[in-house]
C-alpha cells in the first residue's frame, strides 16, 4: 500500500503532460484495448503506458463508488429522515433496496480496484461474498428483510455485516494509498456504526449523527475521485504486469 501511495504520487505529479506528448497508438499485439492514452511512466519494474482499457477500468471503478454512495444514502435515509415511509415505500423496503444497490456497486468496485497484494484483494472479495450469502440467509429467515432486519434484531448483522467489513477494507486501502481524510473517516465510521448498532452501544440520536457524517464523507470521497488523474487509481502498472508475467511463467499443473 505504501508503494501504491508513492507510485500514485509520481503519476499524479506527471499529470496529463504525458498524454499531450504521447500519440494515441496501440501497443504491440494488444489490439484496440491497448491503445495508448498517456505515457510512458517510470515504474518499479520498468516503463508502462496508460491505455484505453485502463481508462475504462478506472472509469468503472469510480462509477461503482458513486453507486456505493447512492446505495448508502438510500439505505440510511429512513434513519436520517426519521420517517416510516419514503415516497410511499415502506422504510424497510427502502433500506434493503439501498443495501442491495450498495452491495452490487461495492462488488463492481472490488472488481476494478487495483491492489498490489492479490491475497488482500481476494480477501475483500471473499468477505463481500460472505456478506451476500449472509444477506440471502437473512432474507430467507426474516420474511425477505436483509439490512432492515437489523433495526429490530441487531444480531442479524452477523449475516449482513460482512459487506461493511469489505467496505471498510476498501476505505482503508484508499486512505493509506492517497492519504484522503474522508477515506480515513470512513475507515473509522463504518465499523463504529455497524459494531455500535450490533452491540447496542449507540443511542438513536448519536447513530443518526454518525450515519449523516458517514454519508457526507462518502459523498466527498466519491466526488474527489473525479478530480484525480485516472492514472492515480491505476498505481504502478508495471507491478501488475510483472505479477502477471511471473504467474504465466509458472509451470502448469
């Protein structure tokens, strides 16, 4: 992660100057997906280029974070607005719909996020998968309720709460790599809200305040992504290329 932060800083420093001096062309043998957008950049394992395929992946990652924001805002709205219904819909239905949007978007974000340590990347995906299975089990045993079941039965977060663990991991990675204060805030707020509700430690008013702070921090986090050069979310591409080449060189079983 520290290497990612250093690499991201170097890439941001280069900015789009490389884009202006690099003609749009295809890397050898790569086809349309490997058409160069900017570069070359100096990486730990050599020079690398930012391609159209990289741009699509970064765009998908950032769009997924917006989806996480929308899902979180929707899921939290019954608590934040203090109303039994929203636009004529039952509050539980609204919360569960927001949870579904957030989980699907988080899955997309974990698909496109770039993390050097594959074992950590895979661990976040597995953790979210456990949360999806847990949500299905919760729905099967609580009349179709997923996150909303935690309002009356906080222990159901043992099933659905793994999604928040995965989200915390993503926020932690972003906070360490880019030093974003809103990501650091989310790294703290997410487990405090989920864990505090599970343990019954949070008074309703305090929980409402923390939820509002978390949604606001998430909005700043998602919006700030679009102010960064796309290369920043890629990190040092030469590291991923080196890992891929090393894996390909291993003898087949």
